[in-house]
């Protein structure tokens, strides 16, 4: 973890909730890759041959989540992303109802897609809702209760677009510094608040800063609160560009990208929609489309 990350960490550990709400962010700035612990999906590989899904998908583009019309992209001064292929029928990640949860930072797929996750929930810019309504780019939102509770409603139109809400603790602590009972309170209380507010229990959990993701203690805490996977990331969006964990600084099929609900204060004057537009441009220029993470994950049979 970068020194920068550590100092933020200390701020949070001191319990400065006011600062938290301002969210200079999540602190998941990822110092070029060292901060984000990489992990591979523990889920079994799909039995189907990798080549079969994209071929089938090409013939059924109707359900492509990313899209919007050309005029919508032009309105935001963006080139349209390639439409995403149809979601795979055989999900690359299969979650179990019980037992240890897998930890992953990408999804095994040959589809030329990446997944966008947006964390914390500090910036609540109405323009971003307008942008996503126009562009229909899928996102997953990992929300922190103490950061979103002043306006749970902001995220509801984003959810209504088909985007899922996932667990990111109550106060955004460094999880590995907490006793198991405290870890559990952080995850379980966010789980129940988000379930109550948004009507669906989060399936996925992301620890702040990616910290503790691979510890047995955190895995147990997650299991006891309901989420069935721990999700990390391969790239971290900053203001105009991404930090890549890979040395070649290129997106790979199935990469999970971390971004944040941030505004001008955290983005050196740039807005949430400018940041997100730049993120889409970086994805577009590398020839990728954006798919919905949850469409590549099979929830446990209930
Ligand atoms: Zn965070």
C-alpha cells in the first residue's frame, strides 16, 4: 500500500466520520498496483469452451447492457462504446450458498468486456444520473452506509437502471485492524441497511482499500453477514486516467475497474461526469465494451 493510502487509513481509523463523509475518498488509489491485492477467482472454470459464448452472443445482441443511441453519446462528447455481447448463459463465476467465499479482481472471460464498479457514495451529482440514464452503461455500486445515509434516495434511479448495490461497510475502516466482532458489525450493519433501503441483499462485498481481503478472519465475517464473494479490482480510475496493476497498462477481458463517487473537491475541479466520461473514453479507445458484473456471476441457488 502506498504511503498515501496509509495516511488516509489513519484518518479513517481515528474515526473521523466527518472527513469520511467528505470522502477525499476511499483512499483506494492503488499506488500503481501495489495497494490492490490481486486475486484470481476461486470459482471453478466454466465447463463450456470459452469460444462458444462470444460466438453465440454475436447473434443475440438484443440484451446488450451498454448502448444508448449515438445522439446520447454525442451529448456527452463521447464516442459510443462497442455494444456488449449478451451475458454468458454459463456464468464464469459460480457462487455457493455456504462455505468460504471466493476473492477475485477479474472474471475469466474471452468477451472483450470490462466491468465498472463505483465505491463509497460521497458525491451525489444529479448530472451523473442523467448521464447513466442517457448512456445505459452498467455499473455496480459498493456503498458505505455512513457515506450514503444522508441521501439513500440518490442511488435509487441508478438502481432502477438495472444496476446492483453491493456492500462496502458502515464506516470504511481498515478491516484487518478490527476484531472479528467489529468486522462483522461493519459488514452485517451495511448489509441490513442496504437491504432495507434498496430491497435486495447485496451479493458482493468489497473491503475498503482492498485491505484484509485474503485473510480467513475477513472471509468468515463476510460469510456470516450474507455476501458470497469478495470483489477487488485490476484498474483504479483517478481523474483522467486509470492506474493499472498490469505493467503493460492495458485493459484485459474481464477486468474489474474501481472508480468512486467523487466530485470537484476530490478531482481537482473535475466533476463526476467528467471523470466518468474520461473513464469511458479510456475504455473505448482500447476497444472494450462495458458489461454488467452481476451478469457474469451466478448467485447461489436458494
Ligand atoms: Zn471505499
